[in-house]
C-alpha cells in the first residue's frame, strides 16, 4: 500500500503563492493593453472611413492599343460631394507611362465609368492612385 504524503505547507494557510499573484497581474495588464489596442484600431478605422466623402475602386482594365488603356472605375461619394480620382498606367518595367485625373461630380452617390487613359508606351497595368474630395 502506498502512503499519501500531505502537502509540505497546509493549503490556504499562508495566502496565494507568488506565481498566482504574478499570473493575475499579467492577465490584468494584458487585458488592459488588448482593450486599448482594440479601441485604437477602431478609432483609426472609423476616422479613415468617415473622413472620406469620395472613394473609388478600379474594377478592371483592358489594354486597347499600344497607346491607350481602358479603365472601369467605380466611385462612391456623398450626394453633394465633388472630387477627383487619379488613375495611373505602368509599363512592364514598372515605369509610369500614363496618368489621368477623372473629375467626379453630380448628384449620384455611385458612379460607374469607363475611362480611357492615353499612354506614352505600351502599358501592362493600370491602378487607382486615389480619390480626393474638393472640400478636404
């Protein structure tokens, strides 16, 4: 028969061990930092979305010739907002071969447009650089 040895110190007599106190402190610090980080990310996300009254998305592009690219652009904006979206076309080596600013105005909140960007050389890609509103 095996004898069961009692613990060295009587349980609960001398309070919690230092490991338990350290674990609790680390959990509290981790929770506070986690909530703070989550709040910061939420704040930046809201500020980015709420601060833009004109935003665009490049749906697709097609090279129509050695000197032109057709770009399908979709823009979302506030009803009374006006702005400009900048498109850029690049050659195979990455150099910029075409750029066009597209004016966005009117009462529509969603604008779907196909725009032709003229290029100085054969283009292999097109991209939306960004959209800016006139009131910013």
